[in-house]
C-alpha cells in the first residue's frame, strides 16, 4: 500500500517506534540497543539478542521508514561486534563506568535501583579515530601474520625445541621473544534491503498463512467455507529470515518480538533468579533442554519417519521438500516429547537442505541450538559449504556471506583449519559475485592466516604436550601464550601463560594485563610498555605492529578513563600514527560484506521492470481478465506474480495498483500457483472472513484497501508479470 510519509518523516523517532527506546534513554547504550541488561557479560545472551534484533530490523527495511531501519540495523551490527569482542567490550564497559560515577554522585537514590547508562552527546556514527579504530584495531591482517610466522616461528629449530624433552637449561634464543601471531576477525556488516516496515505490522497481524493441525496432518489448502479463525503460518522464504514463533502467525510474531524487546530494554524482564528466559535468533524464549540420548533419538526418528512416511515419499520437488520441512519445523513446539522435538528439527534441517533453502536450514539450526544444549557449528559450516553455490536470491547470498565469516571465526577458535580455509574460499567466491574488492581481500587474508596457522599447528600441539608434563616451562608457556593471544585473540587463556614467559618484559606486561588496569594512569603505563616493546623490533615491522596494536588498545582505554593534558595528547598521537600507518590493512579487515552489483535485467525483460531480490516485476496500468493476463505474461516470457514471502508481498503492494491479480487459481479446493505447483504461502484478510471459498471465486487478488488477499471472481483486475527463479 502506498503511503505519503513526507510530512511525518522529520518527526519519526526510529529508536522509539522500532525499538521501543524512549527519548529519555536516547542515544542508547550498546546494551540498550540490543535489549539486554547493562554490562551483560554472557556472550551467548549478547549474540542471541543481537541476532534477534537484526532479524527484526531486516523485516523493517522495506517499509515506510526503510532508511531509518537500515541505519538502526547497522548500529545493532556494530554493537554486536563490539560487545562480542572481549577487548572492545572491556573498553566500552570502562566508558560506561566512567559516565555512571558522576551520575551516581549527582543523583542520590535509595536502595539499589537499576542504573540506565546514557551515551554521551557526541555524534553516534563518527568515523574518525574512535569507533572505527576500536573495531579494526583488534584484528590484524593475515599478511602481517604470515610475515610474523615466517620470521622465525616456523623454523625446524623451534620444532625440535618443542617436540623433544625439555632437559636442563635451554638456549635463550631458541624461541624468539619477538615472534607472535595476529588475531583474526569475525566482522559482519549486514546490508539488507528486502524487508518490511514496522508501521505496517499491525495491519498484517490478521493475515492467514499455510496451516498445520495439532495432530500433525498437513492440509494443502483451505477448503471452501473454512473458518476465518484458522491459524495459518508462513514458510521460511528465500531472502527473508523467518523469526516467527511456531504457534502464532508471522506478523503476530513480529509484534511479539517488538513487545519482548521493549520489555527487555525497559527492564521489564526482571533480574531475579527466575529470569532465565533468553531471546534466541529464532524467536524462542524458553530454557535449553538437555540433549536426548542417541538411543532416544533413534527411537523417535523411527516413529516420526513412520508417521510421515507418505509425506516423505511425496516430497519430491524442492518446493514440496521445503513445504514438508516447514511443517516439521512448526510441529516442534506442539510436541511435548524432548527427543521428538529434536528429531523434527533434524528432519526439518535435512529437507530444507535438500530443497536448497539456506534460510530455512539456518533457521532449523538456530532452533536446535536455542532449544537444546547442542553444538551445531559443524552442521552450520556444512550447510554453508553445501548450499552457497546454489543460492540465487541476493539477500540469501548476503546472509550466507555473514554466516561464512561468523563460522570462520568459530573454526579458527576450534583450530579447524581445513574448514576455515574452505569458508575463506567461499567468502572469496561470494565477494567476486558481489564485485566487492575489499571483501575479497578480507577473505583472502583469512585464507593466508589459516594456511600459516595450519602449518604451525604441530608446534602448538608440541607446546601443549610439554605443558602437560611441565606446567611451568617458560618457553612452552611463552610460545603457546603468544599463539592464543595474537593468533586467536584468546587473551583470557593466553595471558596466564604469558605471565610465565621466559621473556621478562612480556611476563611483566602479562601480569599488568591480568590486573585489569581501570584508571587512566595504569592503562597509560601498560600501553607505553607495549609501545616500547614494539620499538625493540626495528627490523621486524610486522611484529612491531602487533605489539603497537595492543598498545593502542590500552591508550584508548586510558583516554576513555579520563587521561588529560600532555599525556592525552601523546596517547592520541600514537593512536593516530598507528591508524595512519596501517590504514589499508585495517580497512580490509573491517570491510563489510556488501553486494555492490548493479542489477541487470535478463534478456527480454522490459527496462521499466523493477528489481527485487533477484527477480524483476512489471506492474500493469490497465486491467485484464485472468486468461488474458496469463497469455500476456506467457508471451512476455514471464508469469503472473507468485508471492512466496511477506517481504515480496510488501514490495508488490508498494508498487501495484489494486485489486492486483495474483498468480493463483483454486481447483477442487486446492490453490495452485502460476508455476503449476501447490501454493503454500497465503496472506488472507482474516478479519474480512477471507477466503470465502465461494464456487464463483476461484482467483486471488491483493485487496484495494490493504495488502492482504481476497478470493475474487474472474473480473478485470490489475496484474504484475514476474521474471526470474523461484
């Protein structure tokens, strides 16, 4: 539906309208933006809340306020990255503590109220040496890593030192104290454009979409005269991540997500011991269940396959497999048995993959991880590797790129270098498709890093074995500590080892790091030591850069803690120097995954056609009857528009005159689409009692006053021709 929002654009408050953040809490803190408690320390909680928030905002980027929604989406993505990185989170928390202190002194309170920390009034998206540097400074390039390793860490001498017993005193030069590894990055910056606005969510909350009964039967259509109260549910659709809870309609789920995030952001979720319900990326709010035993899974799998044997046999085409997977997914929350829940998700994941439905497969894995104490990382990586070459929709390709980068980080932490290398190659392939040079360089750097780490892995394992025999061995502690801190950014496990390092300067700095300097002077002192340590390596610029990087981390911490005067100027000078000298490397490492292609219509598609998520649409300005419209679409090499998602429905409603004829026809009580397949996605106007199922109303159309569907007689209507894949 077309709206003129020019008059209200200047008054529109996206923080309040989309995220429920009132004026008094604006600009919000990063925690407030994600809808979690201030200073939340659980990474799983932060990641789940961010993914849920991003999925919701993607559903708002194609509505009336798409620009504001996309801006918030970018802010949430940046907040997620910053709070999931231990160093940048620590730095940000220190800023919040610094701001809270004067507020506590100036605002006397009673008891122990919840403190809502407000961000400062400086510009939110400033791109200078502050935020962008904080993000990128923690992720050095694979090229520098390659140099670092090749300058000494991969020598046969080192292999000999770590693989044979540590007898007596060792040559102090046998492991170079200057050698280190560069940390990796899991930077993501979604760029989504094919989703809907929140202002229209309420209007669609009464729509009906695909049905399934509590007993497990899967009706293919709504029979004539069916009740308007039938609860229809959506299928996860290409290009749109479905976050709907299985027991409510999709638009109701969107409203529920908004309500839940507003409650969490305002503290309404409570802080007592009973508040263990955490939002997950699939919209689930319940506790995680223990994994069923293999025997329980086997028994449940046999039972479920027996129940659904006819439907499994009938699911031959990708469209049918996707429909069956969707209904298995929707049965999960209606099934009380734990093992059966898990089996339904396994089957759903399997059939989504067979249908080449990346979004659906990832949704099934999200649900598996949120409902069970299960590690689905290997399944997620396998799904990416299997399906990425089969993706057609740009939105799914972009989602795959973000998932690829995230899973590459997981593979790095697990030291699964073959998977890391394969994911890097997938990222490069997507970057080439996107015509994104910076993204291509980023994944190329990731591959270089993985190859170097893979080559060094025997030495790392030798160091671990030595520490099992001699926990205090200084050389092994130093070697493994460097690997963890600089190779995997695992400072929590690496610093205790560096504290026992043979190099006394390194051990001293590790000791200071473990003391967690909180004041400006202590942070500056530690930063100076890292910077001076780097200066001891004039002939090793790649290694020096790694230590400067850590120095910059603490200089920034000191600035945020109130460093002043000449000390502040000196610290800022060093930060600027580091940023300028390493600009190209930092830009590559922080390059977002973005589709930079210019959509080009296939041959025969008129230039007036409009592009949306891989397909092209031409909207009529005159009315025709169904048979004539089908003939015109066929002659043009296309088809009458087939709507398969809410996002597509919203796009069509924004461009079409109404009533708009849809590529659907009811025959013997079953709806078929313009491709001759059963139509499983519906957006009926339930409040208006649609569909009525009258014998003389075999067609479906988007109604005049809404973007919802009514069944119609064969009368002249506007129509749209669609070109592209399904």
